[in-house]
């Protein structure tokens, strides 16, 4: 099942790798954001099925305001992390986690979990 996906990732090389993986799996990237502010603007615009959001962006910026907005709008999301140190806030504890370094084999199950479908 092809999905349209928003990526929130502040490391350009990681974002490009994720874009390549998603493209090769037949998904469409609607945008890639590097900051919480940019991501909030993109979420408000809508037009995507699911988001993959890095838990911690540059300058210690946490993604929770974006996760809150996605939840408010009923848009599923995946938490991407290189090693989540603190547990996510309770309201986001059930979000699927995609661990870095990403592997192409881990993406589809995470998307299926986020969207409530079987892998």
C-alpha cells in the first residue's frame, strides 16, 4: 500500500537515505522538515497519510509539539530515534519507534503499525 509521508529529520544525509528507502518501497514524500516550526506548518497544511518524526532535532529541540499536533489531527506518526533516552510523553507512548540506523526492512512494519494495518 502506497502512502504519502512527511519526514521530520534534521540530518540531511539521514533524511536523504530515508527518502530513498521510502521511494524504493513505492511511497511518496510530501516534504522533509528540519525544525519543529517547519514541521508544524507542514502538519497544518496536511496532505499526507503518515509522518516519520525524529524525536530530538538540533539544538535539543524535541518533537513533542509536532506529535501533539499530529495526534490532534488524527494523523499517524512514527518516532525515529538513535537511542531514545527519555520515554515519550504518555500520550505518545504507543507510537511505533523506528530505530536509527534505519534499515529498509524496518520501515514497512513501522508504517503498518502506525497506520493500524498488518505488515
